[in-house]
C-alpha cells in the first residue's frame, strides 16, 4: 500500500470581517466541488488544520496530487458567509513544522 503524500498551505484571508472557520471550509469545499466535481473533491483529502482568527490565516491540508486543483479552487472563492473575500496562499510545505517557520 502506497503512503499518501500531503501538503500544507497557509492561506491569508483578505476581507473586512472574520468568517467562522466552518464557513471558510464550506466555501473552499463548495469551490472545489464546483470546479472538479464530487469525485475530485473526495480524492483531495482536504482538511482544515488550524484557523487563526486574529491574523486571518488558515492552514489547509491536501494530497500532493490535488495541490494545483486546490490552488485553483482557492482563487475561485469570492465570498465566505456573505463576506467579500480574497484568498492568498502564503506558503506551501510538506510538514507543519516547516510551514510555521516560513510565516
């Protein structure tokens, strides 16, 4: 059995308010599903690792094969829970330790 390689992304939310972490994850899932369908979304292994409300930074985990798909999905998100938002990828890493040392 082959081990699943994962990547961690630090995502900056550029918006006026602060959405709840569940609303953020729902918006990313909806964007991913809209672009790649339910089969593509199910293969991504997408998960929210942490959400810093003060800095408006979320850490998201995804499988290595779906990394370009997630980046496209993040670019397609324009609103989260009624708030106009832009998402920017700050860093990508294979481990959480290296990711947190980068930003």
